[in-house]
């Protein structure tokens, strides 16, 4: 089985903008641009705020337990459902989890990778 990875990086805003500009120029010139799935933060403080210990535990629980809903995930983690729902929304916005609407009231979270790679530019 192929290991799927998501890259998390820490890069300053100027570097990110330059990379975006380079990709835009390549597209405009008709060149292919390598698609890379990843999430980037502008500093280590933002990274640490995003990936707290509880959120890392949540990612692991979603991957291993495959909860059928946010309520089910809250029970697995022994946490308040409101806090779990807020963390799920945050991680989804950050691109670290996907959600699927199962019924009109139930949303199931999914982790679509096996590994997180951390890259820090120096």
C-alpha cells in the first residue's frame, strides 16, 4: 500500500508569495506546475497554535477509529462535542481533514493521508 503524505511547512509570507508568483508565471507560459498537497504557516507560533496536542490526538483518532460523526469522535476522545466540532472546523479550514455530510445533521471527519511531513525553511 502506498503511503499518502501531507506536507506541513513553515515559510515566511514573502517566500510563499514568491512561490505563488513563480507558479502563476509558469502557468501563464503554458508550463506544467507540480501539484503539491500541503499546508504552510508563516511562523512556528502559528504552527504550534494549529497543531496542539489535542488536535494531533484528534487526527490520530479520526485516522484509526474512522468515526461516523463528530459526536462519535467526541465520545472516542472523551471531550466536549462543542470543542471537538470547533477543532474539526479549524482542521478542515487548514486543509488537514476532510468532512462528509452523512445525513442532514451528521458530518463525518476523514484523514486522507498516512503521514505528516514537517518542512522548515531556513
